[in-house]
C-alpha cells in the first residue's frame, strides 16, 4: 500500500488545476492521483474528520460507498505532527508542516501561502466549508473566496451549503470538513457500538457529495485529517483522543475518483 505525506495534497491540487504549488509546500504531487485525475476542470477535497485507517478498516462493512471507491483507487496519507484537526487541514491547503504554516489553532493565521492565495492570483476561486466554530469554517473559510458565511451549525447545514455552492458558484477548488465522526469518536470512542451511526452517516454523506460533485465535473479527493484511539475517560468524560504520533492517530485513507 502506497503511503504519502499530508504535505502532498496541496501540490496535487495545484498541479491538477494547472497552477504553482504554494511556495512553502514540502512534497511533490502524488503521481498516482495525477495519473487518474489529470484533466479534471475542478477539484474537491472531502475531509471526514478523524476517520483514520484503523477506524475505517474496523468499520469497513458499514461504509459500502467508500469501500466501492477504495477498490478503484486507494493509498494512505501520514498526518503531520501534531495529529490534530486544524494543523492537518492547514497542511492540506499549504503543503507545509505545522512550524511552517503556523495555524496551531483554528483562530490563528497562516504564516505562509495557501492554495487559496495561489488560485486567487491566477484568477481562480476556492471554497472552504465547515461548521461554525470548526476548522472548515473558522480556518479554511477565513482564507477562501467562498464560505458558508457562518450559517451552518451542523453537518447537514454544511452539506446544503456545499450543494448550493457547487451548482451555483462552482469554485475551482472546494474543501469540506465533515465533523460528526470526530465528535462521536471523542464521546464514545472510535470502536464503540455508538460510533456505528456516525460511520453510516459519513458514508451516506459521501455518496450524496460525490454525486453532486460529479454532476459539476469535479475530481474528488477523499481523506481524513487524523485518526483516533480509545482512552480511559478523561476529565470531560471523553473516550476517544488523538494527537499522538502512533499510526492509529496518523495514518489515514486516501481515495480519489472522478
């Protein structure tokens, strides 16, 4: 199974859209993704928060849509340290490690060029979507040309905005954060029976998003920002956590389709 660094996502998006990679990108475009997606007019990155490789493999039977896509094109990504949400979504749009891009929280600014900056310079537009208060909106949306405007409080609302933006504004690049998985895994643990519902919902979300994106001729890159591991209840009574450098937290699926 081929493994690539998270830093390769921004250069891959840039090459697919025929623009330079962000100036501080630390990796090359992913050759097997380029082979399959070259020629797409637009690119979408769908991030299922916390769906690490180990979690996906555990719940594989509950995700028939993702499993079908996996059979067509599959590799893995390694999250950058620290394996946390804003740090790795930040990496996806800069191609840089945490100490370079500087977005250690969703409220801090990037310290280097993003794919949104590159696209804007070349007359193209990017969209960053997520729940209000979450990384997809507060960090990515703050730097994108198109956002939800802070109107989306949950994943269904983000999805509704995404479908509208895809068909009415059709940005050249779109990145969306799906949050229910991370939220549920933290509460119950990633392998708990209660997490099955979030897994099933994520797969259904993927099916709907992929259909909408294909209608608008997007190449689709599906990934996660990090994984999670089970812990003893902490002070907030959470049973799932991430941030470690173990594979369970750092290795995530990479799937692409058109």
